C-alpha cells in the first residue's frame, strides 16, 4: 500500500466537521464510490498530519440502509440516509443502474447537491470540493499523491498535466491559460517569455524552478494531453489532431506519444477511444 506523504498544511483555522454521504445502489460501480471517497480520506490525512482535526466525516448510505451488491459482486454494508433535519454538507450519488431511479425518488431529490458522470469526473469533482473547503494547496497535494497509484491501464494518467502545472499557478497560471488557448500556434521560448514579461533567460530559469519542466517540455505535454482528449473523445483523423494541437506533422505527434505515453496515437485511440478507429 502507498504511504501518504506529508502534505502541505491547510489554513490554520478551525472549521466544523463536514458531513459527506455517498449514496450506493444495487450494482453500483465500485470505482465510482471509492475513487471520490479516497479524495476525502486523503484530505483528512493531509490535515491531521499538520496537527489538526480531520475536516470530513463520510459514510456509505442506501435508500433504507440495506446491504447491497456492487457490479463487481462485492457485498457492501450501508447505513440509512440521514434524517432530513440532520446536518449534511454534501451527498455524492455513485454511478450504476440505480442512479436514474434515485434522481426520480422524491425522498432523495432534495438531497442531491452534486452529480458527475464517470469515475474520473467523480474524482475531479471531489478534488474541487476539497479545494473549496480547504484551499488549493491541500487539493493539489491530494491529487499529486493519488496520481502515484491511480492510473488508467496503458499509461493513461488519471490526473492531467494541467493539474500538475497548477502547482505553479501563483506565478504562471495566466500563462498556462494563455498557452492552452493557443496550442495550435507557434509557442517558442521568445513568445512565451514575452507573454510572461520576462527575459528569455530569466523566464527559462524561473519556469523550470516552479514546474520542474522546461517551457518547451511543458508545451509538449499540454499538446499531448489535448491530443489524448481528442483521440479518446472524437473520431477526428489523427493527422488533423496533430495539426490542431500544434504538432507540425503526424510523425512529430507519434514521437511525443511514444516518449511520454509509451504508445502510438493509433494504439491509444484503439484502447481508449469511444468509437471505432478512423483513418489517419
């Protein structure tokens, strides 16, 4: 099992315990349940290791507190829903065939505060909640810890390059947003340094200190991430994806994929694409 690193401390203010309930149903998908739950558990670890009380209490509940069986065949013991007058900060509805029925259940509908689609969206949502409650530093520390072992098969990282670069957002956040809107353009060092209002030498040094990457490598990773998204979510030909993401050729895209993901764009699409593969 991974050992939690020492996270940056949360702000030094006392806060009431935040109650979070995860609603499960027969044939619930376990990762929909345990992925977001682990985010809150790791946030508790981050705060308690800094010498303070854990900020979250959480439990798995079902409509009447019955035992249920997940889609994997694993049995779950659940608690009953809290009373309507009991304090509850957030209810997360896990994925599974019961989710539509839950959305139509008048007993539950008033409790539904947040919803998301899919395992990774649920984890991202939980990270957003932790950031709102405890601040960006804790949320990013949790995300960086989880990425050590939450990996999709074949090298598809659960958390994004953009998220890792957010560790430098206090200094380069505006630049990263500017880059992401212009990935199909020339993003050479002089252009980036000018946008950051620094000399090329100063920008290169400060950027590497803040992110651990050279500006060129950061741009390459953001382009690969955008290409990954288009490969998995669209049927756009790979040659067009390469140009849209700022690679000068399909071969350049291929080399970057092999270096960063150990897979070609064609292999990536075949494994993670939402539909049949298309010609390049």
